[in-house]
């Protein structure tokens, strides 16, 4: 077992590019991502799902890439937040949306900039 925090996630990010590329996909800074990879700050659930999509990781593998405290344990290291039924419907609609790139651009996430 690798004791480096988020070892499997680090490998996946490296396979797709650099931490800064993952940060750009999140609409965040490299420092933001590095703090989470080191376990200084917890991952937000919304960032986790964006990274899963960006890295093409199936959601059922969340525990492998985001283990509790960043160390493989079978538990998640994600900061769980409550969402209401409206927010859940909005997330589901986004997942089914065929205009995700346009929505991401309007929201300023995913590293795309409006012209």
C-alpha cells in the first residue's frame, strides 16, 4: 500500500497532464489542488465529480481515488455536504445536459473562457 496521500489520484492526474491542468478543469488554482492532494484541506464533493469526469474515472471507483485522509482505507476522504431536492434535480439535469461545454463556460468552470 502506498502511504502517499491520494496516490492513485496523483497517478491519474499525471497520466492526463499536470496538476495545473486538473486545477483548470475545476476552475481552481494549482495551489487549491495541491492543498487537497497533501490532505491540508478536504475535497468538496462537486470538485470530486468534476475530477472524476475530467480523468474519466467511473463514479463507483470514488473510494479508490478519494480515500479517507488520502490514504487507502476503503473510506472516502470527501467533505460531504447536504443538498436539497432542487440542487439534486439541478445536478441530475446537468449530468444529462448535451450542452455541458456551454454551461461550463457560462459558469466559468472547466478552464474554458467566454469569447
